[in-house]
C-alpha cells in the first residue's frame, strides 16, 4: 500500500513511537483503502477456498497493490500523505468534551427544576 515502504519505515517517516500502531496516524483514505484490500482478500479467500499462509499472503499483497493502483489513478500516493492527528489525542479531547458537556447539561437541568 505504501509504495515499497514497510510499516516500520512509514512509522519512522511519520515519527510514530515504536509501540503505537501506524493506523492511529493514517489519513482516513488510507485506512479505508487498507480495509478495502483486506475485505477483498477475505472475500477471495472464501470464494477461492484459499488455504495456507503463502497463498493468502499472495492474495493480500495483490489486493493491496490493486487498491493502490486505483488510488494512484486519482493522484493519491499513501506514503506521500501527511499523518493525521494522533487518534489517542483525539479520543482524549472527545472524552474531555463529553465530560464538560455532561456537567453543562446537569447544571441546565438543575436550573430548570
């Protein structure tokens, strides 16, 4: 999917800590592309009754290349896209906002009583 870059190389390129998943920093389009390639693989494994790690890996690599080719036709190169904001950081912001909104809602309810 990343034009020859390995996951480790992409993590280094994006300055992602070793213990964090690359997916936490990928743009949505890249995540969707990887999901599509994985779903095509799952479909073809069942349809063609693929068995064994080697045949499934070959299928998976082929599907990633095919999806990448579609992206490339639209001028999208996943390895050239900038990383997104850290998913964990976004989750913390959402939780803090939910907590703040919960307090605001409780105050509003008390005022109306």
